[in-house]
């Protein structure tokens, strides 16, 4: 009888330990799931940031555009850069493209693709490709005016992802030397 009681107690201890281990593992998985969901949400917020960048430029809404940048942000790309701070960055882009193609508002598009995003807490980096497409003069097809590589640093500021640094590297048109 004593042997049977000892066996029952041993089984009960093993079952209890197994349940405790399962609960501990489930608790660990819960925080892992939470972290994974947050990473997915953060990546999606950065994709939205990229989309808002294109939409605000296409609409020539430089006030909304400037709000996509962190307080100490830097924009590098094109003559006269870098520009630092949201207001200066908005003014820089307004000067660069605010008067180009004046009758094209609503008929030009910034497109983004081939992106990678690396997150580390409230900061991250990303690389993407982008194109600027505009209707032809005949307004019957799209012209790809340029392709670029974007190298970004992101920061979560006041609960929102923003650009901390954006570098635009022109890919096409390809810089060429004059024929000799």
C-alpha cells in the first residue's frame, strides 16, 4: 500500500511540474507573441510612413509632408542638401518640386517597392526603391521620370514612426560622362 501511495504521489508531483512548465512556457510565448505583433505593427506603420511621403509630395502638401520628419531629422538628396528639421525639409522639397510640372498635380505618383525594414526598439533602418511617374504631355501613358534608392533611419517620436534621416540616391537617370 505504501508503495502504491508513493507511486501516486510521484505521479502527482510529475504532473504538477509538467503543468507548471507548460504554464511558464505559455507565459513566455505570450510575451513573444506580443513582441512579434508589435514588430508587425511597427513595420506596417513604417510602410504607411513611406506611402504618406509619396502621397503628400504628389498632392504638394508640404505642411503635411514636413510632419513626417522627426524634430532633429535630416534629408539628404539633391543640390542644396542636406536640410535639417521638419520645416527646413518641407521648404527644401517645396522649392525642389513645388513649381515643377505645375499642371500635373494629381497626375504624378511616387511609388515604393523592394523595401527592407530593420527594427531595434524605437529606432530602425530601411532601404527601399522608389520611382516617380507622371502622365505624358499627351496624358495617355505614364512616363517613369526617375528611380532612386532610399536609405532611411526611423525613430518613434511621440508614439509615431517618423523619418530621422532620409537619403535619396538617384539611380535613373544614370549619371553619365559626356562622350569624348
